C-alpha cells in the first residue's frame, strides 16, 4: 500500500472519529437532559395526583352531603366521615377535619393541626372551594376546603396532606433524586455536588401554590466532560498518526515501521473499545427514561388489569437492571478510590427510620413485620450515611425480606459491643443459606444468587458489596446461617455488623 493511500485512510478514520465523537457526545448530552425532564415530570405528577385527590374529596363530599346528615338530630353522621366517603382511600389524603361555624373541632382524623394554624389558614387563604397551602410551624400542608350549611348548621370541611420530609422521602424513593419544598418566592437551598432544577406547582385554579426543587448530581455533567477529554485525546493521537505517515517511505526498514504504526492503530482501536464500554454505562440513563415513562403510564386511570400487570413487570425488570448497573458502578468507584466516603456522626434512629420507610411496601406485600430493638442509648455511628444505608443496611434488609416466608418477622438489634464498636444484627427466620453458598458468599466472582421465597430475582453482588462498604468505613461483617434443608426447625440467617461509633 502506498504512503498516499495510507494517508487517505488515516484522514478518513480521523474524520469518521470526529463525526462519531460529535454524535455520541450529543446523544449522551440529550439523554442527560431527557432524564432530568422525565424525573421532574414524575415529581410533578406525583404532587398533582395529591392535589387532584384533595379536589376530588371535595366533589365527593358535595355529592354525598345529603346522606351525611341525621334528620332526627340535624347533625352530621360521624360514622360516615370521612372513611364513609367511598372512592379513593389513598396516601394522598393524610387527614380530615370537620369544624363548626366557630372553628371548633367536631371531627378530626390524621396528623393533628393546632387551633391557631387552622384559624390562620381559613382566615387568610380559604375563601371558597379549592386547593390551598398553609404554613404550620415552618412546615406546610396542602389542603382542600369547603363550607356547607346542612340542616341550618354551618360546617367547615378540610382534607389535607402534610408537605414535609416524609413526602420528600416518598418522592426521592420514587426516582432516587433528592427534592425540597419551599414557598413560591423563596430561593432553593444549595447542596454541594448537586445542580438544582425548580418547578412551580399550581392549584386546581392554576394559581401558584408551592415550589419544588429537584437536585441532580453534578457528577453526571463531570462524566460528560471526562468523556469529551478522552475522545479528544484519541483524535489527537489519530492526527499524530496521520502526520507521521509523511516519512514512512523516506527511510529504510519500511516494513518494520509499518508494523509499528499498525500496533499504534490497534492501540487506538482498543482505546475506542474502552470508550464504547464507557458509553455503555450510560445505558442507565435510557433505563431511567423507560422507568419514568412506565411510572407515568401506571398513574393513568382506567388501565386494564392485564396492561397494569405488564407495566409492573417492565418496571420490575428495569429496576433490576438499573440496580445491577448502579451496584457495579459503585463497586468499581470504591475499588479505584474515586468514590469519596463522607464519614460523620449519624444517629442510628435516622438510618433505621429511613430503612423502614424504603421497605414498607415490600414488607406489607409479603406480610412481614420489621422488629427493631435499639439499645445504643444515644451513641452515634461513624459512617457515610448514604452508602451505609444503600449498600450495607439496605442490602441486608432487602435480602432478609427476599428469603423470608410470608407472615414472619425480621429483627434488627443494636447495642454497644465494646469501647470502639457497636453491634448491629439483622436476623430472619427464612430459608437460610446452604453451606456451599456460605463458603462463597463474599466472593463476587462466584455465582451465589438464587430466587427468594416468592420467586424474587437477585444479582449476587449484594453481599460482596456490603462487605466492601462495611470494611471501607472501618467496620466488619459476619454471617451465621442454617438452611431449611439443614435444620427444618431453626433455619434462617443472622448478619452481624461491627461499626465504629462515638
């Protein structure tokens, strides 16, 4: 092959690499933007769903008010309020109030609202039927209100849902993205390592109601920048290779130099393959888009049982794939030293409360109870709260749920072990771990995953990852288990963590 033809080929490869770089960069950038839009849409729809339920409660009450009064006494039938309102018992509605014309409480269910707060809300906001917000001791409630005269008596009816950390955690669990609420004119609080996207939520009359801030990790943008640098370096190397071809025919040993250039081209090809693997990591962005669209579809009313079942299967499959990608990414980041743990003092009560909230639905679906016996007496764990809850405590509780039989209990016990460590035990009475799996339970290269008691699937990465993150935070992990085949009466698993504390 002549030097001229080689130069033409090299130039063609350079131009193809440049075009490919521009295309891949734009696709990755668009996927990142689309992911943020999908997650914000899920957050907005979640809150709009609450507002619609509050408004619907007003409509239902208006339609049923004739059935709610007792002709003999002229008062409301308490046994019909509000649980007697047939329709949508939902987590969107947290409480209800019935007040007389003097704002004295006749009926109350749910989190209690103090008298001065009720008066403030009614006098300043609620002048007619609709959905409103009301600040209560630095918090806020979304509430619907109507005023009715029944049998010559005035009744004020309120249905409400608190806007607080609990609701924020629900929304974060739905998408994995932290959120915060604030007044319409208030600035969103900054968080280091996150960029903020704000959404203005309006009421049923399209009036400004409350502002929602979604926090997206800046590391995704940094990943895009690193990708750009890697590709530019590859293009520079291709340019150097093109420049070097000018002298190929001028010296002796042309065959040897061509071989050297061929080795360089192969090296560049391997670097391209590495780049493709890096890009494949962005599959998680596309999975997130699929999950977001599935969640939006499940929010639609009137879906058939068959379609709902299929959508839930899609959601479960995407969840498993996303979990696998996240697990591998965090493991690689930890082993390479790129994942910086934020070790600080943390109350175990906060961690356990978060775990209970995260797994509440799975526990209920499987008819399991989570029993907590905390005897740390105010001591603080020295851990990175995010990785400890996600990759250690969350993994262990998830496994306990997966391998427990319906109707059983899972126990979490904590106490001081010695002057340096606390002891945390997660125990179940499920199917246990067979001996051959126990031998390899910490080896990520051995296949140890198996279906749960209800056919739940797993990845096999959970226990090795829990060990790595426990030891990275100065702790240790130990497991004791007997399978149901080894002991039909006392089967189950107990995982023992020893964690530094202050």
